[in-house]
């Protein structure tokens, strides 16, 4: 059983998939940082110093009554919150990842189209009289002896 598992784990597809998952997780971390640290602060600044990660609605007060200045304060007090600001950040992260994947697939498709060779020139043709296959340069059909130049 261990040998079978080793054979399965060492297949090319499994190793490729594992590498893809690891790189995808790292890419997700980079995108999360891009959204939280680079994109959202200027947007928040343009919208009047709004910190999207601290946009929330208190659904139920915790041990200490609100209002709470930050989401961390609400969580520390045990309040139940609806974190719509974090949801906005997550949507923007998703859109960036989806766009990056779209661009990657688009470039891979362009490369694939360039690699595809044009179809080879035909080397045979069909005799119009007996419908047998003959070489493209033939001037007479070897099966029915018809003149192919006149056809």
C-alpha cells in the first residue's frame, strides 16, 4: 500500500497540482496584502478617511456596551458584528485574483495558438473517376489509368 501511494504521489500531475496550490496560496497572500495595504487606503482616503477593515454593524452588544471605535474593540468586548468592510476587501481581492488568472489563461492561449503549426500540405489527391487516392503529382491514375491533367 505504501508503494502504491508513493507511485501516486510521484505522478507528474499530483506534483504539478501541489506546486500550483502552494503558489496559489502565496499569490493569495500577496493579493490580500495588495488590497489591504495598497489599494484600500487610497480609496478610503478619497471617501473621507474610511478604513474598510473597520466597517461593521453591531448586531448584539457584548459584555461592554458600545459604541466601538474599531472592529478589534467590538471583538474584545464579545459583540456580535456584521463585518461588511472585510467583505468589501474580500470581494476586491477576489476580483484581482480572477483578473490575474484571466490574464494568465489569456496569455497561455496566445502562446498555444502560436505553437500550433499550420496544417501540412496535402500529399495525395482523389481521382475524380474511380475515387481512389493517388499522389498529388500523379498525372495518370494507377488504378483506372484515367488522365488526371484533364480532370
